[in-house]
């Protein structure tokens, strides 16, 4: 691949030592900060699940109506995700991510003042529009910084925000709801206000902290910037020479991309079905208080956060990432079935949920290492957003379906059976992809640690 190397870049500047230095700086400068942004986003997206405990009675909503309104967030996401990501590529990550955070923070706060199910559905749709493009925008941003062999390491640090958000939000929301009456507001209203404000404040932190690309990073040396630029250029050329270049107009009809979308659908159905309904499921298992429910909901999420990094390391060393995703989703499904079977023994059900959620959340960073094997350039901007937006329709379907099941059966726990079925579908697709050379090639082993 030497012909792809710009003539003004010396061998010394492209040395492995320079690369390791550049990656260590970039990972620890960017990944924790982006993770904090995603943590706040995830809290604002899922805190309705905890507010629901008081909110449905206050607004006169049925279980199914709440599930529909909570899930409609993803319709707004679907409609505006691809345009938002293309605008991010045009205006730069720094300004566009700051815009996204500011607007979603304002909308999250305004959720506290809805008066009925219709207004709640409208504000959830607007929240989806406001946040559209954040997650795939960050994924696109990471492809501008990290070659393939480092990307899953960054993704797993970033994705830790998902279970950590649930673990933090559950006891935090329980505590906030205990402040009922402060400022003349109900507890569920305070949840939306106090948990929405950080997004607004962090929008200004983005402008101060986040560079648009490596060339704007003053904390990298010239050699380190050259190493990143050259490594990514060679990787892109290699991907396009071996697998062909997917053009923007071909993104929406590419069969391999649709396989990834269906796989992601199975992952998201479980993640958001559990994220929205787990407080209700756990509370029903033992008729716990709101405070106790918050701490119990935190346990499976903390378990997931603890195992995600070692799980990613083990999966990357084993290679064939789709196979590892399929194994994780199979473990998820079996664990959720065990939780249903043990529903009258809360401690056994909680153990099963710990295993299931650990496997489910660990599959996410592994999954997101697959699309860049297929997509580059502008097609990556559109493709990552398309995968996320269509796959995230499961974020609408999951809460709505579990709400209907809860209303029909009298218990949300039976929704775990539906989640198990959809994650098994995702596992089957992952096992199929594991036999395709494009996706099954081993990612390089530990290059940083």
C-alpha cells in the first residue's frame, strides 16, 4: 500500500510508536467526554420509564398509551436522522453536536409541562427530532480519528454510557421524585427538568472541548496528526479496493446494509424495551417502593458496565465479530426466558436480568464495528444514520408492544418473552453474517494496551 502514502510523510512519522501515542491521546481525550454526552442523552431518552410510575396516573394515561407516546420518539429520529448526519458532515461535528445537545436539553425540560397523553406524544416526537443525528454523528466522528483496529476499543468506552445511564438514572430519578412539591411541581415533573438541564450546559462544553478533526487538535503533535490522516486514508483505499465503494445513492438499497439493520433492530428492541419498562417490571416482581426499585434497576446495568470492556477484549481476540454478536444475543434471550421463569423469585430473576443485560449491552460496540467495513466517505454519513434510524424503529415498537402486553396480561414481565424472540432473530442474522468474508475477518488484536 506504499503508493497510497503521501510523499512528504516520513517513515519516522508513520512509526508504530507515533501511532500508539496518537491513539492514547485521542482515546482518553475524546471517548470519556463523548461518553458523558451519550450518558446524558440516554438519561433524557429513557427517564420517562421512571417518571411513568407517577406520570400515567397524573395524566390519565393507559399503559398502551404511554408505550405509544414513549416510543414515538423514534419516529422523529427516523425522519430526521439521515439529514442531520449529512448536515454534521457539512458544518462540522463541534457545532452540530453542540446544536443537537442544546435543542434536546430544552425539549427534555419542556416535557415536564405536558398535560395529557397527546401532548406527551408530541413532545416525545420533537425530542426525537432534536436528538436525531447525535449517535450516528458520533460514530461518523470516530471514523475520522480511529483506524479499524482501535475503533472497538473506543466504541466500548463510549457505549459504557448506556448501562451507566440506566444505573445512574434509576436511583437518581427515584431520589428526585422524592422531592415532590419542590417549586410547586410533582416528582415526575422534576425528573424531566433536573435531568434535562445538563444537556443544555454541556452544549457549551462541546464548543470548548471538541475539535472537528485531527488537524484541529492542538494536543496532537504534527507527526501524530500525520499518522492518523495517513492510516485512515490507506484504510479507506483498502476497503474500497477490496469490497467496492458504496455510493450515496446505493446506501438505501444495499442488501448487506439491510442485514445489519435487521440485526440492529433485534439489539435495539431489547435495549429500549428494557430501558423503558424495567422499572415497572422490577417493581411488579416484589411490589417494592420507588426508592428500592431504583436501586434494584441499577444492579443489572452496573453489571453490564463492569463486563463490557473485558467482553469486548475477549471478543476481539476471538475474531469473527458477527459470531461474537450472535453468541451475546443468544445469551441475552436465554437469560430473559430465565427471568420470566423466575418471576416469583425476585433474586433469581434479578440474576438472570444481570446476565441478559450484560450480554445485550456488550453486543452494541461489537455491532458498530461492522458498518465501517462496508461504508466510507459520504456514504458512511448516510449509511450509519440509516442503520441507526431504521433499526431504532425497534425503540418505538419495543415500548409500544410491551405496553400492549402489559395492558392485556396485567404484567409487563411477559414482554421479556417478546424481547427474547427478537434478540434470537438478531442472533440468527449475526450467525449468518459470520459466514460472510466481508464481516467475518478478524479485527487485529490488542494494539494499544
